[in-house]
């Protein structure tokens, strides 16, 4: 089942984050999995944490924009797309 794969991925990425808390890549991937699972608010929270450590990373803002767009928050999405 797809959902089981995502749950396993989240656990592995959580473990990676615990081993290396300053690693933004593990948090970014975790946010991407959460987005795929349609856990949009949780994904945004994770991305905000990544953005704090890598404020100029375009992929973070792009994914935040996609999620905001999916949530119908178009103005916020545009801010992320143009950041």
C-alpha cells in the first residue's frame, strides 16, 4: 500500500532528523512526504523550520507556494513563488 510506504518514509526521515537535527534536507524531504499524504499544514510547519535555516533556498519557497495554492491561499502562494 502507498500509505504504508509514506508512513515508513516519515519514520525514517524523523530518525534522520533526530540523528542530525541541523540537516535541512531531511526536514525538506519529510515535508514533501507530508504534502504527498495531503497533510498540508504539517508540511508547511516543517518547511517553515527549513526556511529558518535556509531562508534563500528556492526549492523550499516553491514547495511552500505549491502547498499554499492547494490550500486556496493564493496571495501567500504568490509571495513564496516570488521569493
